[in-house]
C-alpha cells in the first residue's frame, strides 16, 4: 500500500493497481493541466492541477462508497454489490472511476473544451484513453483488478453511466458527487478564498441509499441537509466570485481566440486536438504556452496572455441578468461597434444553475420515513437564482474611449 500526502484530504492511500494507473502517462499528464486554466493570473495560488483533483475525487469516491456500504443492510437488493467480493469489486471500480473521470481534459481544462473534434467533450476523450494503452494494460494487470475481475471497460462504463450498479456513477458524477466535493474544497484552498469550504465530512457521513421509480438512488439523510446547503452555497459563491471572475473570464476569451487562430492555421497542428489517444497525451498547458511564445509576434491573444495585458471590462450585468439587463448590454455592444469602428469588442456570457440538481431527482430521506425532493426540503435551495453574468470587454488602451461612449447607455 502506497500513499500520497494531499493538502485537502491528508494521506490518500493507493493499492498496487491504483498506483500503476497513477503512474501512466495519461494520468501523469494531468500534472501539466491547471484546474482553473489561467486563473492563476488572478489568484496567484491557483497553480493546482487536474492531477491532485483526480486523487482527491478517488479518495472521496471511496469514502462515500464506504459510508453507503455500512448502511447497506437497510437498502434493498444489495445496490452496492452482493457479498464481500461484490462490495470489494465495486469499491475498486468506483475508486478507479474517480481517479480517471477527468483524464481526458484538454490543456487549461474547461477553458478549451470546444476544440475537440466532432463536438466531443473531455468525457469522451477520457473514455478513449481508459480503453487504450497505457491505461488499459496498467489497470488490468494490477493484482487487485485481476483478483476482482475489474477491466478497463468496466471503469469506462461507470464513468459513462452505461454499466455497473447505477449508484457507482452517481458517486462519481451525480448531484452530490465526489467530483463536486473535491473541486470546491481544492479550488477554495488554492485560490485563497473561503467561499468553497463546507462540512464535507458531515455530508459524506449522511449520504444514504433511497429508492426512486423502483431503483436505488443516492440520497441524503435529513440530518445532512445543512451540510448539503453548505455545499450549494459554496458552489454558488465559487461561481460568482471565482469561476466567473471578470479578469479570469477575459483570459479565457483570449485563450480561446488564440486557439481558434492556431487550429485555423493551415500550417498549424491541425483543426482540433488530436483524437488519437497517444497524440492527445502530447498536449498540456506547457505545449500551448510554447506555441503562444512562438506566435506572440503575430498573435494579439498570445501577446496579451503572455504580457498579462487582458481586455478591460467596460460593461457588465448583475450576476442574475434578466431580459432588461441583456437588452442594455446589447445596446452597449452596438454603440461601441458603431462609434469605435475597428476596435475589437469581446462579449462573454457565463451561465450556470446555482445548484446543478436535476429537478425532483435528488431525495432527502426523512427521519420517520418517506423521501422529499431536495428543492422542497431546503429553503436555501429554493431561494437560489440562476447565475447569469454578461460582460463587454475592449483593449486596455481603448478603455477610456469606450467608457465615454457608454455614458448614458
């Protein structure tokens, strides 16, 4: 048994199979993919990578499974697996799924996801990596995986939600999942803000199994409702204060503009990130930065990122933009383009549900029996509004002119 010392979860212990998968080029590549893209240009501590998040998600997935397994005597039809061997197999499956759920992220994580071919996402690329070498061989040759009959395809099916006990997919990628818990805690720590902190130990402890439409589902005991609300508020504030920060979003726009230039160049590396797993593994943040430096003399987005000379915000809505605010923003854009011809005007629209729950699907189990959809059980959740943040940006050197144009708009 080996271990990693993690700043969020303490010691994360791994068995031989998990260690072999961690040591593959596919997982090690995540050390070169920052969790928050260019967020470190705003929050200087945000140098953390997808590698640490992968380990953290694996650890939390195992803890959630263990909590549910302790309560399985009260759940129908053994939803986590039959007998000791079934439980051991599914515990290994869900830990490996947690470890590998983000293995397909492109450079700079979500900020460059649109540059996959055929409209794919990091999930599809991740499944391709899991099914290919070196991950497949490392996983399937591990002693624990061999003994339990765990194959790479089984792990891929859990991540995709197409196979294995449905609860395993919910643990890794559900409404109150290991992924969400870890990224909030980790991003909060490394950005130096307290918004993402919540009582995750209590939340994990109070997860349980309920039944919905005749099938077992991940649910929450009533005693864990405040911990869940803490996570919801953490997510809300992290989006409004960190993920949708105006300067971070400006750099996201510059990054995408650079990548559009790069992939549109006939002499460039291609139209998209490679679909071949081996070639995709060559792409990380450092490779993109190298290409930026090579092209900085002829690429304005590259020059601005490397020189930390981002476009400035000259108009923005509230964090809950309505139709009236959106109309004002459209008018501002039209005025800038009409009165400052030739000046580049960038627009950004950031939107997310404040909680991300599928309506009526996540249940809170009452102390005296019966289950209630969480949005009815929680007054906090009922009051959270859709986050819609829209902004207009212009070059720093034209900011004063733009603001003068927008007076009275």
